[in-house]
C-alpha cells in the first residue's frame, strides 16, 4: 500500500515512543521525513494549537502516512507491519505472537506511561524517584518473562515488536538510574540489539533534533 508521498514522523529525539517508531521504520527500510516536536522548549511544542490539530492527545509520535495521520506507537508499528514488506515484526507462530504482544503491553501500558514527561512533571520534586520506582517494578516483572521467552532476541531468534519496545525502555531506565545489572536477560538483549543498524541509526543520540552535547 505504499504511496508516492514520503511519510512524516512527528517526534522528539528522546521520546521512547518516537524511538519505537523510528526503529520499526528503519527495520522495514522505509524512508521518511522528520518534523521535530520539542517537548520541553517554550513549555512544549506538543501543546500548541498547531500540533493539537495533528494529534489531539498532544503527544508524540504521530506518523502521517498513506494520506492519513496515525498516533500511538504500537498502532503505528502494527500498521507498518501490515502494509509494508520487509522483516516481520510479529512472528507467524500464534503463541509467540501473543508473547510479543504481552511484552509490548507490559512496557507500553505498565511501565512507560508512569514515567513519561507529562506524568513526572505533575509529580514535581519526587519525579526521579517516582520514575525509578515504576521502572524497577516493571523490570522485576519483565525479567522472568523474558528469561522464558528469549532466544537471541526477546521472543525467540527473530527481532520483533517486543525488542522495539524494550530498547527504548532500557534507555529510560538508565536515565533514571535503574541498575540494569539486576536484570541479566534484559541487559543481554539490550546489548545485542544496540549492535543492530536499525537500532543504531534510530538512537536518540543520532537524530536531527539531538542537542549537540548529546550527539554520538
């Protein structure tokens, strides 16, 4: 269902949800343009009336593709999976597919929303300890699950949406001083995945809006 118009990703270099979509686009070999939405400058460009017309939730990412606009990273990734050729991001085996979706939901519903920018700004002075607590709690649940499902990657030996969700969340964990060494399976998977080109080029240190001091 490819069209002649290049997709446009509205995102932020350090947004883990934006990074998920960048990884998926890179894995699928999809060329796209980026519109940078600075989540902190001038109170956040996501809260402007202009951006609200694009994404009423005033969040990133948003992807304009195939003459429509999609928000929510997992919905975007699943659309890419269902409409573009390239490596499968969901395994054909139904049991493994369910495991991938479970891992994605643990991260995307059970961990990341509790430490995203909007939430921790509301927490105030305790924001770092709040974020640390919920990432730690989530990883304590995720580690034994991944120990059972993982092969080379999070579910078996093929890269999947689970890996796409995992790596950005580990990046967030390290930002909030969670000791990843407590979670040997998560640590191993993250180290393996970060060696893959799609994860490298989509990394927050390599984006057009990355501050110079943070560039790789």
